[in-house]
């Protein structure tokens, strides 16, 4: 009889030590493409574990904040080099726990690499302003100060990129962190911690607490001594996080839902727009906050575009992301699959027409996974729920429109404001759209996905709360300004009075 495979048992990382949850409770992590594959067993942490992690981060902050930023950055630089070296094995592991295809998990690791190198570079910048004083023999400058122990809560769709997007700017600026990664993708976060540790990060500077949102995430947000919270996830949870932070005046960065529109004008390069639509709507199985979930098509080309897009969607190969031929992987978990199926039913009830897909895939190779057909709803009205609410799956709503003004009104007519795009060869239309789309990100002749790490990332309205991730904008969240005046006149000088 073959010996049963013993799944790896993973641990929390607190004050430089790998620890079980103090209660001994655990949870499982399974492959969404084949749920018979148990990938690991993780500590199911609670407020006690969170408290220990926060105390560890607070204690380490006292010394980490005093390490010169270029020295902190050297550790990040070494971590980036390890990420480069291990990219392929990290990507393969990520595909087994998250489901997206290998090309995309490689991209996810690459995002972590890019962010880590970028923030390593910031170690020798972290610029403030030095400016003349209005008084003689007096200097005036402003410097970025770290905040303290930061709580980071991340989702499962970018298992390594999003933790890196939050950790690297926090760390280079002199903060310490406690990360609560998504319960569906705890391995990728663990690997990132192993890599930072190998790169030489001191004990206590980074702390990892696995577990469920309400049991581990909520006490982390509420934790005494947590200086700031950065959260990426659903709008519903983001609201709870925001309210908890408000009580203690904790700075809070929220990155939440989207209902991103692509506008296709009649003069667009249609082949290009179709490529963009397929990639934007069905890449990552539609599970990106920037996924293209509405495609607004000008009436003259609508029928042609719909038919060609449906053909392309039907031809997509759904399957296990580790297989080279697969183009669309599974949904992350059963709840997400159920949500997609419910929205497909809602769309049908609302009278939208299915142009392709519409069903769960369950036969043979799909039997043990959370697979759903890439699905297109045609002839949607902008007010339908499938055209307004975030589905987070391989479902896209096609909406016909007349003129650009109407398209802009439809695109802006949702509660979210993350990303939008327009396909046109008319520069005036492109620039009007770039000006008038009420989103944090606008693409011209590209789909709604594809953010680069050195530019600000984030959304308007109910997508965010005004902060931005990535680029130097990330440092604005993880630091606060201190203004320093140095008077070397040796006499009392009174600003605004001694004029
Ligand atoms: P998703 O729909 O992507 O799972 P969630 O907002 O539920 O979105 O989850 C995003 C992250 O927030 C996960 O790490 C999850 O465990 C965590 N989370 C869920 N509920 C809470 C909560 N009440 N407080 C803090 N974190 C939470």
C-alpha cells in the first residue's frame, strides 16, 4: 500500500521564530484546480497570536527605524535577487494554491521583484523638501518619518505581489509589519517571508499571522499599538476595517472593488480591442480588481464585436494552470464559484442574453475543481445588476452605446472607480476619455489591467479612500511628514512677527 502523503505543516512567523497558533487550531489549504490535493496545514490564529505579533513588531520598530534607509534597502535588494533566482518555483507553487496560469503567476512574482527593487532604490531617495526660511540664519526642512508597526491585510488574487506592494514601501521607510495574508493563499506569503529572512531582515521586523478574517484580521486591525492599516479586499470588509480604524484615528489605506469598463469606439482597431477584451475579462479568470467586467461597444460595430468576442471566449482553454495549454484557470474557491453562478442566474433573470458560456464546468478533468466557462452577457442595460456589481469571475457584460458622451456616462455610473479604458484611433476622443473617466487608472488602447509598479495604483469612489499604492505614492501612506526648523541666529526670532 502506498504511504499517504503527509501535508506540510506551516507556521506563523513572530519575532524571528516559526510558531504554531497558541490554540493549536489549524486550517487547510487546497488546490482550487483539484481540491483532492491538500497543499498544507496552517495555524488558525486568533487575537492572542495577533497580539504577540504586534508586540514583536512594536519592539523591533525601536531599532529598525534607526537603521539607515540605504542599509534597510540593501536587505530589500538582496531579497529581490532571491526572488529572481527562485521565480519559477515560486510561480509553480502559486499556481497550485491560487489557480491562475503559470504565465500569470510568473507575472505576479515579477511584480514582487519590481516592487522590491523599486523600493530598494527608494532607500537612497526618500526625498523631503529643504526650503528657505523666511527668517535669517534659520534652516527649514521636511523629512519622512516612519509610522511604527503597520498591519497589512491582503487578498488571494495576487498572493505575492500584493504583500510585496505593501511590505516593501513600509519596510524601506523604517516601519515594521504584521501581515495577515488571505487564507486561500498562505503559502506564497510564507515564501516571501522566508526570502526576506534569508536576505537578512532582523527578527521582529516582519511578522506573519495566518488565519481567518474575523478571527485574525479583525483583532489585527483593532490592535493596540498598530500604527496604520493597509487593506486590500472586498468593499464590505474594507468598510468594517475603515470603521474600526476611525475609532482610534489610525491611518488606513483601503483598496477595494471595481466594475471596470472598456469603451470600444467604432474607429478602434477591432482586432486589438478583441485581444484586450479577452485578456482583460478572462485573464486571472476575471479575478482581478482591475478586470474588464463591462465592455461598452459603439452601436455600428456592436453585433460584429459581440460575435467575434463570443467566438474567442468559446475557444479559450480552461483547465489546470500548470498545463502549458491552459488559458483560464479555476475560481479560487467554492464560495467564489457559487457567487459567479448566482450572478449568471441574476443576469438571465434580468433579461441579458448569454453570448457564450454560462455554466459551471464539472466533467472529467474539471470534476475536483472550481471551474466555470468564460461567460459573456450581451445586450445588457447599464442599470442591470450584472452591469453594476462586482462579480470577480469570468463574466463580462456587453453594453451597446451611441456616442462617446453616453459611454462616459455609463462608465462613470457605478459606485466604483478603479480602472477604465478606451479603444479609439481618434486622439480627441482618447484625451476626452482620459480626462472624464472617474477612475484612478485609465488606459488608452489597452484593457483595464496591466498596472506597472512605479506608478500610483488605486481608485476613486467606493474603490478606495484616497490613498494610492505603488510608485512613490506608496511612501505617502507609510510615512508622515516631520518639519524641522533649525535656528542658528542665537537670538529669538518670531515667524510672521519679526517681518
Ligand atoms: P475576498 O472577497 O477577496 O475574500 P475579503 O475582504 O473577505 O475579500 O478578504 C480580504 C482579506 O481580508 C483576507 O485576508 C481576509 O481574511 C481579510 N478579512 C476578512 N474579514 C475581515 C475582517 N472582518 N477584518 C479584517 N480582515 C478581514
